[in-house]
């Protein structure tokens, strides 16, 4: 898809055309300008020549999950995942090509960083699936760190939320960050009801630093302080993601430390069973249960994320352009 010349074309048109075209691209999700029959033929021809709605994507399917490997204009590749559970359809989008933060357990981190995605490249990932399914939820939990591409991510969120475009409720949009405090602060001033998730994965700075090098810049204390300010301003719940990795962060001692820092009525802990890589493995289900029970007994709000998509390399942390 390439909409770089779109503004140039819209500029010359009467004001209502902009809305009409936005609706065609994002709400009606047309994949060919020939289907834009509400537009005058001459304009349609110009749009056809100067922009493209074609998305180059290879789709992989598994039970309840589809993965799209999208090739962008500059031949960079990104991955997007569609998940279907109960009546909810969620698209997990990428915010960057690769990721610069190199978390030890994450396959995307191993790819390194290539570049930020443009707003339309973020939206294109939702369109791939919207052209055939009704989409209810969006999570920014694919490749990359959303808050290191703040402006394009927020622009995309606004278009996803816009009634004339995707019309997805802000409460159905979640952004996950390793804890870039500047981003959390900015988000708290946006007056948007989107959900914030923090990738925690360790209950203390020492362990977190071993797993996530960026912890050097953003300490746990700093992140929690910023999150508390966010909560004060927005009065919204915050989700803490804790991926359980065998013999790394899954001991009762770890659970004890975690329950000490997670005691807050608006904190939710989401436990995720690790998706195995060469270096790290998932704990047994018994160990996960024991960890979860410990937190529950301590009065922590805790949920467990069901994992799927592993067979097509579509699960959390597995997005690394492998087929
Ligand atoms: N960069 C952002 C957005 C990516 S979200 C962030 O890290 O928050 C992807 C989530 O999956 C993160 O919480 C990440 O830590 C987690 N993850 C990475 N590798 C994983 C793996 N192998 N198994 C389970 N979760 C993993
Ligand atoms: Fe980047 Fe998130 Fe993976 Fe860390 S977990 S390397 S921040 S995508």
C-alpha cells in the first residue's frame, strides 16, 4: 500500500472528499479504487495512478490464529497476527521493523532495529485482516517498542478510533511498552481511553537488567512512579505483563517480591507462559499454578494469558520473519 501522494490529490478536491476517501480506505476497507464508485471517474483514475491500495502479504493459518508477513514498499518485512477467541477478534500489530532493545528472551529483539513504521504502515496491518473480518480489538504487541515510535503510533491510534475510519473503541486498543517513561507520561495527557500494558518480567532491577538491557535507563522504581502518576491522571487500570520463564523468574521468592510491588487496586498482573526459544523454556503448568496462587493469596489481581499460534511462529515474542 502506498498513500504518500494521497494528500496532494485530496488538497485539490472539495473538503468533503477527504472524509469520503478516508471512509473508503479505512471503514469500507476497499482494496481497489475501481470499487470506489462514489467518486468521480477522473478522480478514481488519478488515485489509481498515484496511490496503491495493494498490500503485499503472505498469510499463514493455524487454529484460531493467522499471521500475515507483510512486505513494505522498501522491501522491509513485518509481521501481524490475527487472533480469534470467543466472539473477539484481535489484531496484534507491529510498531517498528525489528526492535533496538534486545530483550534476551525475545526473538524480535534478536533481529535488531531497522526503522520506525509510518502511520499508514501500522494501519495497513489492520486492513489486511479487516478486508475479510470484523475487527474488535487492537494490541500494539507485535514487533518493536511503540513508545519509541510515539507520534506514528498515536496517529494510528487516532485513526483506528475515528468513527469515520476504523471506529474501534479506545478501550479496545492496548499499547504495550517495556516502560519508556516519556511515552507513559505523554499518553497520560492524550485524553484517550486506551489501555496501557507494561512488560515487567522481573520483580527486581537486578534480574530485570539481565533480561532487558533497557532497564539500565528505566529502573523499576522510575517506571512504577510514572505509572502511578498516569493512574492519578487517568484513573485507568494498568496491566503488567509477566512472562514466566523456567528457572529464571518463576520461583516463589520471585512471586513474593512481585506481590510486594504489585499491591495496588488498579494494577493487574497478566502471567504469560513463555513461548520456548533455544535459550529459554517455559515452566511446567504446576509451577505456573503455584506462582499464580501465591499472588492471588497476596490479594494481587492476576490473570493468565492463554497462548496460541506457536505452530506458525505467531505467538508472543516469536515474530522474527520465520515462516
Ligand atoms: N516492545 C513492546 C511490545 C511487544 S509486546 C514490549 O516489549 O512490551 C510483546 C510481549 O511479549 C512483551 O511483553 C514481551 O516481553 C513478550 N515476549 C517476548 N518474547 C516472548 C516469548 N518468547 N514468550 C512469551 N512472551 C514473550
Ligand atoms: Fe523489543 Fe519488546 Fe522484544 Fe524487548 S520484548 S526486544 S522491547 S519487542
